[in-house]
C-alpha cells in the first residue's frame, strides 16, 4: 500500500492500525484464508484441473466432457472417479488433480468405516454422516458464510447510515417517527421472525439475505444519528447552509465523512454478527437449502453424532477462529480511528 497516497490523516490511521500487531496479523491471515476460499473449485474438486489426452488439453473443472472424448463407450458426462475412465485417460495422457480430490457434495463410497468416518489420509478431517469430505465442506462453507456476511454487512450499513443521517440531520418529527419505528422494529424477536419467514418459502442465499437485512440494518443508526445531531449545528455545517448548499450535499459531502469513522469501526463486529446469524439458521435447519456447504449444518451434524467428535470440533474451531480474527481486526480498526491514541 502506498502510504503517501493516503494523506497525512490516512497515514496516521494506518500507522495506528499496524501498531496493533494482533489486529494487523489477523487481517492478513483472514484475507489469505478468504482469498484461498474464493478459489475453492481449484483446491477441492472431484473433477480434474487438467486432462492431457491425445496431445490436447482439457479442463474438466471448467467444462463438461463426455466419456467418448477419452475413448469411452457412452455419451454421458465422464465420471473421473471411475477407475475405467481413469485408465482410459492415463493410457494416452495424464490427469492433474486438485489438492483435495473431493468437492463439498462428493460422496466417498470407499470409506474404511461407516459414515461419519474418522479422519484418514484421504479425508484429513474425516467425513460427515453422508460420507462427504469435511475439509471440502469447511472450505466451501467458509466462503459462503463470509460472502453472505460481507454482503449483509454492506447493505445493512448503507441502509443504517442513510436512516441515521436523515434522523440526525432533520430531527423533529422525522427523528421522533424514526426512533419510535426503530424501537418497535428492534423489539421484535428477530431470530423467531427469521425462522418463521424462512419456513414460509424455500430459502436460498438471496432470500435469506433479504430476510436478514430486514432485521439487521439498525446497528449503525444510533451512532450515525448522534454524529449528525452533533455536526448539524457546527460552524461548517451552518456556513454551508448559509451559502445555499443543498441538504443532500451538506449531509453526504460534509457531515457523512465524520460519521463514517464510527461506521468503519463497527463494521468488523457487524460482520461477526452476520456470519453468526447464517450459522444459527443453518444449525436450526432454516438456512441454506439441504446439500449446501454450511458451517452451521456441520455443527448440527456434530450435535447429532456425538460419536464423531471431529465434526463438532472442526466446525467450532473454524467459527471460533474466524470470529476471533474479525474481532481482533475490529479492535485494531477502533484503535486506528481513535484520535486519543498517539502510539
């Protein structure tokens, strides 16, 4: 990162962030794991990354090929786990596999014991009750959880900042009506409402996102509202209004940058709550559709299969590690934006 492009204040905040070694290291660890999970198909897949056959390259991880392409008898998609297909390819070429030869929905039928099977060399974290590789499930499930959490955090923050800005800047009736609505809306049993709405329709990623946004946008309203209530009577805001600037310009160009300090400080913690919400719904069976990679679903399997402790321990370790990293990043962000800290 080119610090000179941040400006003096940005460089000072970045220095404070780096001064918190735990948060700084946690940020890079989290980013490394998340970026790796974005390429889950190249890390954990039951389709080969590359097949060289007859001098021509094929990429089964990106495209489907029939068995006849490799000298087989059927026009159906090639089953690359079939020893017959593997022998056909290796007779006249080679296969390059992903590091983990299982996807999140791949069932391992060659287990040393009934599923859920204990960790082995082939399945380092064991398998779940359906014979699916736990490590592949964790990799894909982590990606889904973080993407869901990031999307929910961004959308909720935009709505919350806009609502808080309107209440704080205009005050009066707008503020009173807004506060009473938030009091009523926040008093509703959120988890129960999510469960009820999730049971009405077949949930998917986007439907769950819409439902959770309905109840998750209020976290930043109070902070932004307080900043706008304070700043609207300061000299620079009054001067801008006296010069005839539109309310929208004063709000979003002059006051909002100050309110974003608190917003950015809270966002890692909001992300933690978003990931926990999806995990809770999946654990209770009201989350993503059956068969989807899910950390909450893995926790539920661990509860139902106490004789397979690797299920619960793996899910707990991944969730605890992820949330801990985000909390440490949030603490470092808080330090970076705290003007009272000079070191």
